[in-house]
């Protein structure tokens, strides 16, 4: 069994319980004789390269427990994709400090980074093992089945509370909220919040088979607003929109929007530094209704950063403490079935700890971590869709419904004919 130090780092955005896994790993590592010291790197990979460490060996259990119940990343985090030079520096630091075990707590990008470092250490014949502890509020790490990523349930709970409050606020004066929810590629968080809160509708990228156009998204919003007005005589509602829609909008379409600057980050993800999707959709919808003489009260809002550092709920606290323990168990158990793994991702499956080889988590085409998307064919999505107010095929096939929708779209200065309305929204319900 390898003898040496453990180094723990946190990467990516914070979550409510990233510190719970940190403390779980520290407390479990302290019980192992093979561990000669426990270091925490400030700000992830950047801290390792700078040798900016915190000694986690001597803190009292009381101190650690207070850290565990503190949201966000106690060690600080970083978004940095290490290249060959950075990885070489990391290995140099590991050798210098006799680091034999590396725990990296993070999301998809951190998992990829942990895998790269494990492979480079193997190629350099440096005896070393790494484990990735998964965290992301996006819920898009490819864990088995529908196991949630830790931090997701806490983020969903706070998002649910915020949207529930907005629903009451929208009802009182009679206005609409367009709420964009964080989630880089997948719509898990937006759908989870919208379904739990009973939002009027939720739009996620997975429901589109190809590129997403902003006018199409606005058509869906407009159709829902008209339907709620025509069939329920309601001028209020809350529309949840997943931030990940932006990744599916053609770059040339985005570049035509005044003030938008498009640039990839170090991991190749699209960075839309100047684009507020909620504001943009608000502006488009407001223009459509205003130009017909049927002005609509709309407020736009973004939900994301505030749910990443919320006080953790019990589920996440219990969940990640087990993962922190499991990380140490993987590295030091001596299980021959795990002996050939230089690195793995730890997770809970049916209450049992499992360790997934990094290689199985990668997309063979891109070499990057696979993304778990919302499966729109499963009951979870289908049930959510049943409770949404959106234009459906049967709406446009019913003459009376079309008449009422056209009436809702008309004003004293503009008359929308039923055939015009049907033609305009028919593309939304095409099979």
C-alpha cells in the first residue's frame, strides 16, 4: 500500500455541500496509517502549481464540522484546464511534497482534469492514485441511472422556493415572469425547479432535435401566454427557461445581437459574456405583444449563482459525507478488483459505494467527459410536460380553441384571424 500525503482540491463552481465531501475525506483519511499528511490546495489546480496549501492534518473535529456546514468552497476554486506544462508542474509539486493520493472535488471539467493528471502520472511511472468526487448543480455528470449529482437537490430546493414566490407575485398584479435557470448544457435544474413548483411552462434544450432559434423559443412563450389568456382568462404566469438553450443557438444568430461577445473558455465552453437570455426573451416577447396593441407586463430574472451556495439540505449532507469516506476507501482499501485503476469517480448506487473508471466516463469521439442530458422520452419529463400550459397539436385542430386564441392575440387596432394564428404556430406542434 502506498504511503504518503493526501492532497484535496476543489474545482469549478461552488455548491451547497462541496465542503461536506472535503470534511468527509479528511476525517476518513486521518484514520489511515498510510497517510502521512493531508494538504488542501487553495483554488484548485492553480493552488497546486503555486504550492499554496493549507495543512488539514491538525484542525479539530469541531472546526471541520463547522466548515462542513458552510456552503460554497472553503478552499476556493478555479476554472482552469491544465495543458501539458501545467500538468508537468502539478506532478513536480506532487513529487516534491510526496503526494500519493489526490482527491479532486468538482464537475465534468474537474473529472476530465483528474483523469489527465492520473494518466500523466502513470506515464511518468510515479506511483500515485486519484479519485474524483462529483459535484455539480447541473446534474449532468454521467452517474448510473438517475442518481443525482450532489448539490443538485439543494439547488433545486432553493430554486423551487424562489419560483414558488414568483408565482404568487405574478398572480397578484397579473404579470408574467421569464426566469432563466443555470445549467450549461442540460436542463435538469430548470425542469426540476419548474416541475416541483408547478410553473406555467419550462423550456429545456433537450426537447429540440437540432439547433435552437430564439424566435422559436419566443413562439413557445407567446403561445403559452395566449393560451393561458384565452382558455383561463389569466394574465399571469411563470416561464422557466434553461440557460443551456444558448449552447444550441447558432453562433451567427447570436453574433447579430448588438453588444454580444462570444468567446470560449479554457475548456472550450461557449462564454456569452454580454448576453442576458432572460432580458432578451423579455424584450422579444414585449415587442410582439406591444406591436399588436396588447401590451403585456413581463419581468425577467436569472436564477443560478444564488442556489450554488445555499445552506445544504439533509439529503445532500448525508450523501456527500458518504462520498468523502468512499474516496478514501477507494484509494486505501487494497481491493484487488480496483488495483488496476489509477483513478476513478466515486458514487453511491442503491446505497453501495461504487468506483467508476475515468475511461468509461469519457466520450470516445471527443475525449471529454460525457454529459447526462434530460431524457425527454422518460416519464419524468412526460409527466412534467402534461402539467405545462403550452400550445399542443389538439389546440390547433380545435376550431373553437383557435378562435379563442386568435381573439386573445387581437386588439382594437389589430385583428388576428384564426387561419393566421394557426399558420403562425403550426411549426411548434409538427410531429
